C-alpha cells in the first residue's frame, strides 16, 4: 500500500507559474491498474500544476487517446487486459511522436534496456518517490514542449526559406538602382550607432564637460577624477569597437576554406560557447536548452568563421533575452538544409514594437534597434551593429543563408512573442552521409 502525503492543491509559486508557460496544455494520461498508485500519481501531477486523466489498463487508454490528445502517457508495464508494452507499441502506430514515461518494478539492466528500446522518454522504478517522479515529469513536459517547437519550426522554416529567397532575389534585382540609398542608410545607421551608449558619442560629451570645468594651474590642467574615470571607460569601449572592426575586416579579407565536416562537430561547440556567458546567464536568470541530435549529416565548413557566426547568434540571443526566460537552440533538417535555430523571448519595451517592421534591416551594416547592452560589450566579437551583418556574410561564404525573424510561440497555452535566428547550411550528399 502506497500512501500519499502530497498536497493535491498547492499554491503555485511564481517560478513554477513561469515554468508552466512552456508546458503543453493537454492533460497527462495515467495508465495504472492499482488504485493507490493512481491516487499518488494524480496528486503528484496536480502538485506540478498538470491536469490528469486515468485509465485502468492499456485497452481503456487506447480508447481514451483516440478521443482526445494528451501531453504525455505515464504507463505502468504490468496491467491486466492490455499491458503497458502492448499499449506503447499500438499508440506509437497512431501517434508516432507520442512521449511515454514508464513505471516498472523491474530493476535489471537487460530489462531496462528493452524498455528504452520501445522508444520511451524515461522510466520510473517502483516504489515511487514523490520528488523523483515530480522531477522526471517536469523534464518530460519540457521535452514535449521542445519537440513541438521543433516540429513547428520545420513547418515555418520551409515557408521562411521560400519567402526569404524571394526577398533576396528582390534585393538583388533592385541593388544597382538603389546603391545610393543603400550607402546613405549605412551612413545614417553608423551615425546613430556611434551616438548610442558608451563610446565616441559619450566621449565627446565628457570632453566638452572637461573643457568647461578644467582648472588651469600653469603648466597643467586639473580635472575632476570622476570625469577622467568616465573618459577612460569610454576609451575602453572605443578600443573594443576598433577591435571588432579589425576582426570584421579580417573575416572579409580572409579566404574561406571549406572542409567536409560532420554536423556533430559543429554542435559540440555549443556548450563551450554558451559557457562563455555563464555570468550573464546567471545574472539574467536564463535557462539555456541545447539540442540533443542523433541524426548526423555532412556539411562543408570553415570552422574558424562558422564558430564566430555561432558565437554572434548566441551573443545576440542572450543579450536581448527577457529576464527569467529561456534561450532555446533547435536543430532541424529542411529541404536539403541543416538548420540551427536560436529562440529567445523578447524584452517587452518600446524597441520591441519596432521589430515587426524592421526585421529585414537587422542584417544591414551598422543597423541597431536597441541601444548597446553595456553588460555584454566585453564579450562581443564585433561592434557597431555589425554582428548580424557578419553572420550573414559568413553564411554566404558557406553557400548558406541567415535569417532573423519575429515569431509567436503557439506551443503553450499562453502565447509569447519571440525572436528566432536561423542558420541554414546545405547538406552535402555524399556516400558517407549517415542517419543514426
């Protein structure tokens, strides 16, 4: 007999309420024949804020699943009428992307391997422990969200590819007639960028103030210490900007050498790149989700420059992520392209309203919507609003494409505005391509 000491109606904390935004809205289907386990599992699900439905065996569960969708299936292996294994095999025929969490009393390695071969997400060993079950279900629900987001991205990316190819053709056809306007826009963008935040604009203002407040002591001028500290701080920003410009010139002038490389080699860079921003991630209380991909393809890559492109996409996403939100990286395969997408929730301010009308301009040189984020300046590789322009340049050198767009996350009950940056790299059709 298992007794439940779980409060079935807890008061959800703000943090837990935030997490719920990234959950599917459908209930969890508990498939369990023993009443005491039904009560315990139902209470745990309520504790983490999820609705439930209960089926006493696999046959009833199949009938229920045919009538309405469920976020995931919590399945007992040993049941009368139709056991858990038979239910999973049958339901996967109907719902190939279904997510299963299995509960079992079997604690033998061989049996557990056989269970995982069924394609289940996770397993729980009996007797059930409240905290372990809660944690595993939280992770499973997050997995459901990410898988649905990935599926949604595949559909959107196919449409985005066609739309952006039309846009690129349009830009090329009008390039020559609009060369003067394009140059003028670049100059105006550069002027605006130079005057924003720390750097040349602030330095000019500080020097003007020093000029007015300096004290002539004969051979020397006496100036306020605070003004000097501000002046030197802005000097450091200017040096950082010059370093970014030098790097941009180096990338443009350097010949790109493409070497056939497994996609997993590219993905192995992600944890290290993200860890570079560990302090900023902690300060903004962000949760980063990186992809786990079993499918491997071949890409033609210049690792040095493509690493810079990935770094800039991560920098941009983290820099403009809403506090206490998620930064998600997905990998999909669309129309012959390997696609890496980075999604961040938008900071809800006046600048966000401009994104809807300006997303095409985000890759233009020196273009910025937001003013510089001072806390990130020391981590930025490029400067002056050149980062995304360089990503696009690097992707063109790889015969690929780069897009950044607004999106609405429809995968949860509460819709959220977000930005998705997408890197498209052509998959190389060689005999060595393998799908694991």
